[in-house]
C-alpha cells in the first residue's frame, strides 16, 4: 500500500517563529488532507489539498503531486498551535486514508 | 450543520467483554470510516461503510466488525476484548460519492480502555 512519511517527527519553536512541516508519499493520490489533533484527540481539518496551494490565515499548504510531497507552513506560531499534525492521503477507488506518524509541534512562550 | 458525533466518549471494559461504539455522520454524508489510534501503531484504517455496505476493510481480525444503518449512522463492535484493543477509536464521514473532493471529517473519538 501507499506509504506516508512526515518530517521532522518533533519540532520545538519559540512563539512567533515560522515552521515548515513535510509529508512525502509513495504513490499518486486523489486525496491529501492535513489535520491538527487537539489535546482531546479530535482531528481538526486544516486543508484538503491533493494538489496546488492554499492559505488560511497563518497557515498555508502546498502539494506538488508530481513530486509526491506536501508542505504545511505555519507562520508567526502561537502556543495554541502546539499539538500533533498529521498528513493523510487517499488513493484508488475508496475513501480510506493512510496517515503518516505525525509531527509533534511544541510552541514555547 | 452538526459535525460527526461519536458516543460514548469514554469506555472502560474488561478482557473478554464486547463493546459497541456509535457514530452519527454529518447530515447528507453517506460514507462512514472507522480508524484506530494507538501510540505504537498510529492511526490505522478499520473499515468503511457506504449506503449500508462495507466498501473497504483494513487489516484487523474478525473480532472487529461494523454496520451502517439506512440513516447512515454506523456502529462498530469489538468482541472478546484484549488489552491491546485499548485505543482511541475515530469515526470519519464524507460524501463518499466522488473520489475527488472526498473530504473526511472526524468525530471527537471514543477512548476505550480494556482492563
């Protein structure tokens, strides 16, 4: 099946700093989503981005489908950005998402 | 529009028991998927239901089963619980009809502890 790798596994930032989170995948996809998992476990949708670039406030994402990677940018980070960020991809004729192992982000005041 | 609702939020069971978890999808969504999250294995796909039919299945033993009702609500059942079944179980819903723009929305999860 499709493989998803996220890097770096852990990231520690000072409040106000910028960061880039990477997601590599091993095959063509028709779905790619970025999630933020809150402390209570819920996965919050950040972006649906199988290709192209999107922006939402301080967050933006770019997927280069031909090179099989996606990047999530966080600018002017805040302590509330802390948590685990997941990239998940879908491929083929079904709705199954394959998740990466996640990136744990800690933003310090 | 209400989001994906999972009940109960927390469960404590003992080994050998069985458990049923419930998921109500977003109104209008016909696809419901279930995922298991553990510290060791991460997020793993269990199965997906669309229009009351299991459309896809992950690599889990037969003790894990599910069903979907005509109103798209779904339940998953785990029989003969083992300690390793302790996990956060997440449900996701989507429109399910088009592969493109098949955005998955997740519920808050059910945290199961097996003692």
